[in-house]
C-alpha cells in the first residue's frame, strides 16, 4: 500500500521499502514459528515410538523392556523375563 503511495510521493518510497522488509520479517518469523510448532507436534505424535514402549508378552501379558529386544535372523525378538517366552516383535509401521 505504501509502495503504491510512493508512486505519488517519492519521499514515501523509503517508508514503503522499510515496511515491506518489516512485513517480510514478520511473515518469515510467523512461518518459522509455524514450522517449529509442526515439528513439535510431529515429535509428540510418534505412534511407533509410543508402541515400542509398551511391548507385551503374548503369553503372560507382562510389560517388557524394549531395550532387551534382540535381532535374531533379522527379526526383532524379545524374551519375556517373567515366563521365559521368546517371541518375535511385530515390526512397527514406519510413518
Ligand atoms: Zn511372558
């Protein structure tokens, strides 16, 4: 708008330029805030990571520690520390 006005009053050209730069700065900051918000939201919505935290033994239903998971023949397996049942952990879907 100020740029349009500068057509009639060249002295306002500088003001228009400053306002445009300021506007771009605000737009950039808003855009950056939006991006960081989106990434935070993404981190909070990790269904794969959440599911790994709650591995349950299909035999006795005990909650198992995902850090004890071992790769056997390419398949992630975990041994239940309660009943000794060793089972394959279904591969989590990659989002
Ligand atoms: Zn078990």
